[in-house]
C-alpha cells in the first residue's frame, strides 16, 4: 500500500476513508487560503511546467535533488493518486454531494473550459469547498462565461466518469493540504499538468494506483484497441504472440484500458499481490 494508506488510512486505502473528506478539515485557514490561491491562478501551473522543462536540461544529480524536493512539498500540500472506476464508485457511496467544475489544468494548457473535475464533499451542495469556489470573484470557475458549479447526483456523476473513460481519461483523487481530499479529476498526459509532471518529467506529484492490470492471453484477440487508451506507456503488442502485453512496472492501475477490450481480457489485481511492483508508487 502507498504511504498515505499507512499515514492517513490506518492500513487501508486512504481515499476510501470518509474522515479525509470531512468539511471540518476546511476550518483550517491555511488550507482554505491554499485552495483559494490555487484555484484562482491557473497560469501558475503553466509556469510550473515551463520550469520543469528547464529542469530537464539540468545535470542529472541536480534534477534528482530538485525533483525529490518538489515531491516532498507536494505530498504535504497537493498530491494525488490514480483510482479505478470501481473505487470512484465506492467514494460516491459515502460522499453527500458531487459538484462538477471546469478543470484548472485545461484552463492553463488550453485556455478553454473543459469540465473534467469534480468537487466532492460529505456536506450537501458541495459544502465549504463549494463556498470557497463561489467566493472566487471573476474566476474561470465561476465567471459569467462558463457554466459555474453543476451539482450532480451519483448516477449522473458515474455516467460522466464512464464517458470520460471512453475518452481515455484516467481518474485521480487530490488533496488540498493532505489528508483532505477535495476533488476527483480526469487526466491525460497531453493536457494534465500533474500527469505530465509525474510521467513525462519524472517528478512524481501523484501515486500509482493500488492496482495493476493484467491480460488474459486466452481471451486477448490482439485487436490493440487497449493500446490507444494507456496514458502511461504500460501497454504494448507482441508480434510473435499477437497479444497485448502489459509491463506492470509502468502500469498505474487506472483500469481505463478495460474500456476498449470487448473480450474482457484485461483485469485489475491488487498491486501488493505482485512482488515485482508492490514497492512501486
């Protein structure tokens, strides 16, 4: 299990613990200020990516030193983890409200409103988190040129997440001053700053999922449809066997590849049960 499960989940999946979604955690003024500053300045994310691109050109030892420093800081303030759809559904079973908002990453990278982010709360109507968002005057989240906050029921939210999977987007939970979890995002490497930071620049700001995927070779027909959905480079195709192959060292356990498999040849298994990757987070 990841270190957050030990620290914030009492040895269980930390993101399935209702206490980590509690509105009471938003009584902390420093956490509230962080959320306000983070959500009101999407261009800061774009600048961070530019800094990472410059870091790529630095000597290896310096990249490693700065990268580890960034990861330590992000674990304290804003860190994520990949979660499969079935765990998203479990989260939706105990939260009280789900609010869809515009994605800060897409706003920073594309300058467009793309509604891939969901605020979640144990309180009705989005709770204090939604109050903070509504208080951001002139924000891209609440301004007159967008749809503002959409309150969804659980069935509507799950339907939207299934549609995101068909687009090839993977799901991730996010802290705002750990351990408070305020949202679930839907990510890809082209536009998601966190995924680019973690996978493309090798500076982790999110954990791999608690699972890894595996292919049943007896079911696989070699159609390669699953390859187009993998955001992490974990899937390839064997010309010799004419089967899809998963490199579990690169698999983040999102489970999105299953969406494309009509033969149901791909399944998820607990990361802890696979010795070769049990330590990879």
